[in-house]
């Protein structure tokens, strides 16, 4: 198992969001976490990435406990988070942002390889390389955020709401690039509100409601599940 | 092709000169030149020397605000620590120089003094981060700006009184760093100390700029100032960066304090004037904007020199303050905008 989360409880201050969340992600898998607003999807990703510290429970990455480590240490272990807010460095250019993404890589040649890889995946970023990140459109920023996450050559990519605030066409292209990454052997865990779309592309899914995992299984099965259809798809 | 590039550069310059930053810079240069023609070269010289040192203090202030979100009101005390250190290091050196006027120390001695002050400043910066600010960071995340502001005011009072308790309240000054006849530029006599202190300021500003723009660590500092979570996500350790930022900005203030020891002798509250001036600069330039602070420092210095020149020396705090009020009303983000998106966002 690449990532194992066992009985995780987490939240902000006195406010507990996640209750006994357990999930696993295997190498090369494309896993999704779906659920209504405020269910704790983003909190789950942030806790795994070390931005929120867990109250109790275990997070194992490659068999090593990473729960409670600060975000920078988690990032160095090979987990890259593409957050919903993207957290780009808005006053730096696209190129500088990508260079910061490779902060943990000291080898200049490897940095160059990663940059070529990202530019290959998002040719749009090549045109914009000298533009300030803060002045780009939502779709381009999303690409940059994913690109910055990939710069560190992560083992596991956590993507929070790839479609949030994007036009349908752009959503499609972002999902396509995630697909390309999966085909190249990347492991991705994605959080989405666009349930139909997500369940149609991912291998496996978890349904999170009120901070608890309510259902899990193959994405195709979940898409047919009566409960899921009733709650998310309105049928 | 070349014409096109040239045209684009001109367009950019034109656009820039229409912006608030461009207008302010051009206006400053015009006013400086006009005043120089009117009153003589010493106006320009005074502006440049005052501005250079002010830039060091203001840059540190902008850095601490931009990266750590601390509205620092103890920054003047790091200036004071710099001048105090310089006094105690330079006094024995000076005695030696007086006995051996031909030794190499006549030139290098003052530099050693300033480097010593820089190191002490950095150490005190580290100490205040470890003992004070990181302790607050562990306990309070809400209302951080207000709490840290109150803490810096407290720190300032403690440091001023500690100085008074251990070193006394008298003026501990020197008459000069570098002996020798003054340098003449544009019919103005500039003392060697002033010329050297400006040269030092210029070197430090340039080195600092290179560090922030081109080195891995400098970029990491900028990344933290723009997005803390983003910085964590790419693997930048916050603790180290915060510690480094604090020690950097304190050592900048200490360099300024040490280089100006010949003008401002060390006494407990010597830091208050540079502190207020630096705050003028930072508000004018935009909170957290480090490079804007350099330009802003020269503007405030010019304003101060002109006020003393044309209105009278009692007014040199009033006019900049009035200007700050005007800036805050019409352009609250400062003339150069800011890398900080507003305190309330964080």
C-alpha cells in the first residue's frame, strides 16, 4: 500500500471535521474522494499533506508514519498537494513558480528534466512562462498549480477540486492531463464535487459525508449505487 | 524586429511613468534636481547619505512584515544594539589607531566594527525569534498581527531599559570612523564617514537584492512572504526561513546603527527616530514591499532634507507624517503596491 489512512480524526481548533476516516491508495491507482460541500474532503487531503495536524489516527506513506509531520517534511517524502486555493506565488512568474516547485531537487539536470516534462504536459505554460502567476486566468493557474506539484517528482499527487471555477472545456483538458499522468504510472487521489465526471474516469472511489466514509468501492459500482445516485445525482 | 522591441520598451517606460510608482519616482528626481540647482549640491548629498542608511532599516522592516507578518516596532532597538556594539568594539580600536596612526587598522578598523555589529544584530535577531516570536506563534494563530505588534512594543521598552540599566543613559559616541580630509564632489565637502556609510549602504542593498532574486534561499523567503501554505507544499521549512528573515532584518538595522555611530551616538532611545522614519518609508512604499522600500527611503530622505532646508529643522517629522496621511487616504496600498495582499487576508 502506498498510502494508508487509519481511523483519522482531524479538524481546526475545537472543531472536529474528520471522524474515523480510513482509506488506502495503492501505487498507480486513480482514486477519488467525493462528497457534498463541507463533508471534509479538502480537510482529508490537507491532513495527509501535513497542512492540518491530525487529532488522532495514523497516516502511513510507504509504510512510514507521516501523521503530524509539518507540510514541508511531507512534501519531501514525495506527496504533492494541489490545493483548491492553488497557493501559487502570485508575484512570481510562471517559470519562477515552477522552479520553486523543484525546491527539494538540488540536481540542476533533474530540475531541467522536470521542467521539460511539465511544459510537455501543459504547452500553454510555455507561452506564459514570463507572466506573473497572479495575472493568469483560472484555468492557466490550475495548470500551473498542477505543474508546480509535479516539479518535485512526487510519488503521490493529491488534487483538490481540479474543476473548481473552470469552464467545462477547461475542466475537460485538466482531467485529460490527469489521465495522461495516470497512464505514465503516477498515483493520483482526486477530490471533486463533479461526481458524475469523476466516477467515470477514476478506478476507485470513497464517498465522504459529514466527515465519515459512507461508501467505498469501484467507481463504476459507485456510479450505479442507489444512495449515490439519490444524494449526488438527484435520480 | 529591433524597432519593435525598442517600441515595446518605450511603451513600457511610458506606461510605467503613468503609474503611481513611475510618477512618484520621476517627481522625486525632478524635485531633487531642482532643489540642488537652487540650494547647491549638499542637498543631494545629504539626501543620498540619509536615504542609503534609511533604506537599510526600512528594508528590514518591510522584510519582517512581508514574511513574518509582524508590524515591528522594536526595529529601532536593533539599530541601537548595532550602534552600542560598534561603540564598544571601536573604542579600543580607536585607541590603538591613535597610538599607531600608520597601521592598517585605520582603514579596516571601522569595517571590522560594522561587521561585528552586523553579527551581533543577527544573533540578537535569532534570540528574539527563538525566545519571543516563535513562542507567540506556538500559542496564538488568531489575531497574530495585533498580538505580535503588542509584543514588539514590549520588546522595545525592555531593550531600551536594559540598555539604560547595564550601559547607562549617557551618550556613547565617537567623533569619526575614518580620519582624513573630506572628499569634494560638486563643490560639496563630504566627510569620509558619510561617503563610506553611503557606499556601505549601496553595497548592502545591491548584495541583498541579488540574494533575494537569484539565490535558492532568497527565493524561498519571497515564496513564504507570498504564500505560506504554498511554501510548505513545495517543501520549504517555515521555521528556518522565519529565523533567517528575522536575523537578516535585524542585522540590516544593526549595520545602519553601526555605520551612523559618528552621527548618532549610542544612547537608550537612539533607535526611535530611525524607527519612525522607516515606518514612514514602509507605509509610503507599501507594506511588505522590500524593493519599494529602497526607493521610498530616498523619497522620505529627500522630503526630510527639503523640509529642513526650506521650512526649518523642527518640521522634519511633521511634513513626512502629513504626507503619510495623504498616501493612506488616497492610495492605502502604498505607492509601489505591495507583495502582501493585505493584513486581513492572512
